[in-house]
């Protein structure tokens, strides 16, 4: 339909259709590593407040080095916007938390632990946040001097997602492919590039055909933990490929050839680093304990057999500092492997065809605010 | 190479070179020729679709090896992309404000500085403001609300410890006698509810809204009525001071503010839990000390010694050792015993329970006596 309303400069009937254009990534790994390393240090110094600017810098790096049809994208969002979004979300969430507390009190009055179902309300809120955060990111994405934009209602989406969530519980997750397809259709239908409207052609059945055996293996992964990275890696690869291959903007079609095993290595590398850092952290804790014990006047065995070492202030401070460094190191590893490397691997699998439909698109659409990002930050729901 | 594109024949210092131009209105990619004249002239097929003043030009993010520019005066998304390094360098040297919009060292320093200021003020409020707020706010909370809170906590405690109320007739009679004596001496009205719960945990606690519970585990460890009486008086002290309400306001405020600091409003992560424990336990130790003083007063008014209570506590916890117990919620048992033994007059009043009543109380949880 969009091909009809917005004919490409080359008439579609012509046989000489340009070959699919690959997508390229030009960013250097070292540069990204330095970026997240510096960012982690600043996050440490600012007790986390720097996260808004770090997230922005990460996105700027990834977007600017992603070339589609030879032209690089650009991320125009700014850290200050995220900070403001967070503050606004805070102003809205705080009264809601108080209300939640009071309602929970009434419910508990009738029956102990009756307030737990109220968590469902926060699920709804989280889905709203996911939609609005996506809208923010999309309107900050620019390619060839034209921005992407998004319409639709966050609450409408949240309601759909919650109903699908209910079905997920009833079917033990088996319905996931159809849920994702339906929600993605809603999101893509309301996504635009200039005056090209997006759409999603992925079908739940295709996803199911490729991934049903993972659903059967999931209970195994819960008991045999070493299997989990394989299953999760394969699942993510199937999901990425299915999702990308369904994306359309007018006549522009995205295709991905990502294989099931392509992401498993990344997850194993992260697991490896967690083990290494965990060992270093435990050795550090041991050394700190010995150091503190040698400075107290009680004997070694007395120090450890009594509960005294649990109460020693220097040891607590040392352990707290060690934990912070451990958490920051983990953040660096996760960002390098699961943001940057994953991004590059997924991009490498993409082919884009019909790009001539995007050769002369008129700019449209307004910027969305960062409220959704703020909610997502406050409620700790996903997205990057 | 730097001199290649400049043509000496024109006898000017102007340079020119190829670039890609997006006008910000459509996505059309235009191959243009840039001319560095009075302004940056963007020429296409002999025409000039745009010209940018040098002081308006700003650098924007681009891929490696490409200089990408925008202009404050042009449409917001209009872009010029230059691959030619020499041309890019020549252009950059003319644009005075090219990086003015970037967050430089000063910007990062401002973020760090204000973050630290925010952290300092949050910590100050947690340490000094919240105790004051809790003190002022507690008397304003309606009793009915507090009682409701207590009922919620009551239901949860009973579920958590899987505890049943012990109330065989003789035991309950002795318990009521003991509680009434203490309650009257403490100056509390009859709205106070109390009971014995069957649980092996040697503990007793007060819930908001006037409920005091004694676990049978503590009764089992007690050797005389005075020991139990002091514990009950201590818990009534918490009720009198409305400590659980104050603690709730203080705890809630602390985890909220610390959560704010670390960007997690729900206040769940390990770091928040750790720092909150440190702050709130120091506050709780103070409340415990006050409740101890209250218990000592009550016991003395009844003409009974307070020292047995301290002995019971020490029997329950064992020697707690030296060192500053920064994360424990109660003062050290040794110190509490020492306080209770100080200026303890010999018993002048009648015993609180007869030996039969004491026996009945001890076996309040058994079905038959």
C-alpha cells in the first residue's frame, strides 16, 4: 500500500531492482570500551546519577556508527532529557507508591498478603513505560536528515500487553510468539520514518515453528544451570531474526540471516567474566577479613568463630567498596558484550532491500518527551 | 594533498570540495560542492541551495572518518557530511563555536559536583532530618490508622511464625494478672491487647496500635515472674513511645531517600538494604535504650527489681562480645544488664505472681494442666 502512495524514484516495474543493501558498523571496539570504562568511573563518583549521560553516549556511539545504505544514523537524544524524564516520573510515581501502600494496607486488613495482586498494576505501568520509552528513542533516531517518529497510545499498548500477559500465565508461556507478533504489529503500525509508515509482517506461527523446542527445554535449564546460556542464546537469536525479518517501512524490507548459535558465545563470555570477577571478589573479601582480623586485638579464631567480624565497621566498609567495584566491572562487561558486540553481530546478519523507497521521503513527526524513559528507569524495566 | 583542491588561479584563500548534503526536509541524498567563502556555500549543479554562517555551524555525531555538521540557522536535521580530511580541517578551523553545545570537562564536572551535592543533602536528611520528622509526625498519626497497621502486621506475624495464641484458662488468668499490674503501673489504658504465642523463638514484641506479644520460647527460658514482667514493661514502653510508628516513618523515609540516590525507587537492591540497615539500626538502639529506662521505672514503681530482666536477656542472647555493634538493632545485652542492675533497690513490693500462678503461666501453651 505504501509503495503505491509513495512511489520510489525508480518505477517498481523496472527489472533492474538494486540488490539488497547490507548494513555496516564502523565503530571501534576499543573506543566503546573506553567510553563505558570512563562512564562506569563517573557513575561510581556520582553514585549513579551519571547513568543518564552514559546511556546517551552509548546510544550516540552505536547509532552514529551504524550505516544503512552507506549513510550513518544519528541519535539526537541528550542526557539532560533523560534526567528531566526521570524527575517527572518520580513526581508521578511517588504519590502512586503512597496510594499503593494505603490500598495494600486495606487489602492486608482483610487477608494477610492480599496486597500481592496489586503488583499487576505495576506490570501495566511498566508496559506503558516500555512503549513510551521506545517512542522517545525512535524520535531521537535520525537517518538522512529525517527522523523516525511514533504515534499510538501508551495506555492502549499497556492494556493489550497486560491481557496478553494474562494469557501467557494461563498457557505457561506457550503463547509468547503470538503475543510478540501482536504487540509488535501495534508498535510498528504506529512507527514512521518521515512519511513512510512502518508495519510488521512477522507471524507468530513462524516464530513458534523455529523455537518450540526451546520451550520444552526451559524446565531442563532450570535444573541444569549450565544449559541455560545455550537455551537463552538460541532463543535470543531466533527472536532477533524473526523480529528483524518482519520489519517494513513502506517498501523497505529488512531481512536477517542470524543463526541460532550466533549469540551463544557472547553469553558464555559474560558468564566467564562473572565467574572470574566473583572469584576475585571472594579473594578480596578474604584478604580484607584477614587484614582487619590482624588489626584487632582478639585472636584469629576468636574473631571468626564469634559473630564479631559481622559487626566490624572497617570490614563492612571494605566489603561495600569491593561490591561497588564488582558491580561496576560487571556493568562494563555486560555493556561491551551484550550491547556492543551483540549489536554488531545482529547488524552483520541484516540485509535491507527496497531502500530506493526511502530515497526521497518527506520529513514529518514531532519529538516525544522522555517520560517513558523516566518510568522505565524508576520501575527498572528493560530497554536500551 | 592539502593544496590540491584550492585553485591558485582564483587568487583567494577559498577552498572547495565534495560533500553530501541532506536538507532536513526530505531524505534525498545530494552530492554537493562546498565552498569556503564568506559563508559556507553548499552548491549543487551550479546552484546554491544553502549557505551557512560559520559561527552557526555545530558538529554532530558521525561515523568514523566522516565529519558531520549541522547549523543553528538551518532546519534542525539538515546535515553536511565531509569525507575529505583536509577540507574538514579547513572548515573546522573557521567555525568558532563548532563544539559549543558539547558537554565538555566543565559540564562533566558540573554533573559530578551536583550529584555529590544531591547525595550529601540526601544523607544529611536521612541522618538528621528524618529522626526529627518521625518525632514530629508520629503524634499526628491518628490512633485508628496505627491500629489498622497493627492488625495488618498481626496477621502477617501469625502467618510468618505459624504461631497460635496460647490461652489455657489458668495460664491466661496469670498472664492477665501480670499484664494488668504492669499496665497500670505504666499508666496505659485498657486498649492494650496482649497475648502469648506458641513459638520456640525466645522473643517478645510490640505492634503498632497497642498489641504486645510474648513468644512461649521466652517463657520457657524465664526463671521467675520478675524477668518476664520487665520484658513486658519494655514492650509497653515501645507502645507508650509509639516507637513502631516512628520506626515505620523513619524506615520508610530512609529506604525511599536512599533508593532515590541510587536510582531505584522501590528500594530493593543490596546496597540500599545495607546502608539502610546501618542507619535505621542506630535509631532503633536509641529507642531500645529508652524502652529499657521505661521498664526500669515501671519495675521500681511496682517495688520489684529490674535486674532479673537483664539476666534473662543475657541468658537468651549469650555473651555478645566487644566491639561496636553498628548493625545490631539492640544495645549489647551486657550493657543492658549493667544498666538494669544499677541503683536496683531490693524488692519492696509483693511478688507479682504466686508460685502457682507462675507455674500456670509457664505452661500456658499446653492444652491441659
